[in-house]
C-alpha cells in the first residue's frame, strides 16, 4: 500500500510538471537535464559503493581490539565527519595537485562523497554491531570459535538488517549531496538546471523537473532499502 501511494504521488507530480511546462519548452531543456541525471547516477553509484565499503570497514574497525586499527578508524571517522563536504571536494581536486596527486573531476567527486558519507555510515554500522546481544559472542567464545569467524558469520549477518535503514537514509542524502560536484566542474542535474534556466528563463519548469528527478532517485533507494531489509530480516528469522 505504501509503495502504491508513493508511486501515485510520483506520477501526479510528474504529470503536474508536464502540465506546467509546455511540450516545446520541455523538449528544449529536458535533454540537458537528462545528461546531468546521467552524471548524477554515475557519481552516485560509484560513491555509494565506496561509502558502503568504508562504512563496514571503519565501523567494524572502530570495535577492533587491535589498538592501531581502532585508532585509524576513529581518526578517519572524526576527520571526515567533522569537515565540510564542499571543502573536502576542493581539497581533492584543487589542493592535492600541489602535492603531485592529480585527480579527475569524477575521481575527486567519488572520493569526496564516498569517504565523507562512509564516516557517517561507519557510526551506523558500529551501532548495529553493538546492538547484537553480547551473549552470542560469549557463546562463540565458549565454543572456541575465532573472533574473526564470529564477527563474519554470526555478528555481521545480524547487524546488517539493523544497519540497512540508516545506510539507506544516508544513501538518499548522498544522492542529494551530488549537487555539490559542480564545484569540481562536473555538470550534474543541479548545475544543468542552472545553466538551462540562464538560457531559457523557465525557472518553474526546469527546477520542477529537476525536483521530480531527485524525488524519483530517492524513492528508488527507499524502496530498494525496504526490500533488502525485509529479505535480510526474513533470512535471519529462518536461520534462527
């Protein structure tokens, strides 16, 4: 029912956008927005892969009994969580060349977004892991199961369903944060919308279409996260 209502709302919003924008004007600026959407999708997918990987690496690393690993994870989380994403993008694209490290706009955007949101996701994963009852870890120790195997086969499978809602929300936020990649010369949806508005002066039409595109992206992530959460929870219930 929730999926149906959201789909109906998205359809109504899209039809309203088509009503406001005449077909001729839509045909003029829509291709540029779709090209920007392609850039946004490309950056979002690559950044999400890095963001999810860093979330689990740093989140589990912060709970590691080995001090250097725990300290390195903590430093990464605090540095990237405590600094501005825009400043991080500037550092990767404009500052690192001063040290001989030259990144393409895409590389700078993916690293900036992935590492920044990975720091937030690491805290989500850490909270999910600590939510697993400690009695299961004690039982594993009593059965002489190594710590790494306990974490990999017992703790993480139970932590994933808990972490999925938080990681899904962060993924949606990351998609919306791709609007900042224009700072490193990438033409995403937002920057394409600004360009087309300066050319055609159709502010309402252009930004309404951009809003709908972002909304559709967000709903895809939300529904995908809900489906993944339901499947992992069902799989976990069968295992128990």
